[in-house]
């Protein structure tokens, strides 16, 4: 099964791990997504406080 969109839970995990100081690569390994997906998600929400 191929999922193309991040779930709300994945977005929450990305936010939480990023705030914890984890790199995109480490977060990607945790949520089983490519690090570039994590980087794009973080960039997309960089100006959003929460």
C-alpha cells in the first residue's frame, strides 16, 4: 500500500520530534518516510507557530 499524503498523526510526530532536536533523517526513519518528505513538510510549516 502506497500512501502519498502525510496523516495528521505523522505531522504531529514530525513536529514533536523536530522540537526535540531530531534531524530530518532521524525523523524520517521514525515515521518511515523519506527525509526529503520531512524537509518539505518542515519548510511548508516553518512560519506556522503550531
